[in-house]
């Protein structure tokens, strides 16, 4: 029953390719653990858990670790994206594009010139 309630969390974990993931249901509590690639992916899982179970759910216990804590995320540029659009997605503020630009000056020379398939570091806020 609890597993079905949180099925979208389990599906997201599979989509994100969570490493060493495991799920056990005991006494009406779903226990979930694994390792996300980045803090951003961990946050996605927690946001999904909270959307289903509320701010402090009592029917799920999750222990999600982060493999790479040196960055918030690694983003592959898609056609039509700008640094502002990417900053808005990750930070909620398009003006933080400068933070992303500064973290990627090894591959970016101009904040207005990014190209599809470039992998950008999204630094921790």
C-alpha cells in the first residue's frame, strides 16, 4: 500500500539511475536508500516525497546520499537554452547566470554563447 503511494518516487529514482538503491516496506513504513549523482537529483527525490507525503511524512524513511558534492549538478545544454534560462531552472533566478558562467570559464568565453551538448557545471549555491 505505501509502496504504491510513493511509486512516482521509485520511478523517478529509476529514471535518475540512483546507485545502490533499495526499497523495503516494514510495518507500513517505506524505507528507501541509495546514492544520487548530485545534490540537485537528491532534491528532486525529496521534493517528490514531500509532494506526496507532506513536509514531514511518517510513512517513508529515505536515506539518499550524494556521489558528487563538489557541484550542485552537471547540465547538458539543449538547443534554445541560455545561461539565464538554466540559472532560472536550478536557482529560481535568471540573474544567477553569472555564477554558472564563472564556474565554466574553461569552456565558455562569452555568457551569450553556449552550444547544445556542452556539459556545464552548476555550482553549489
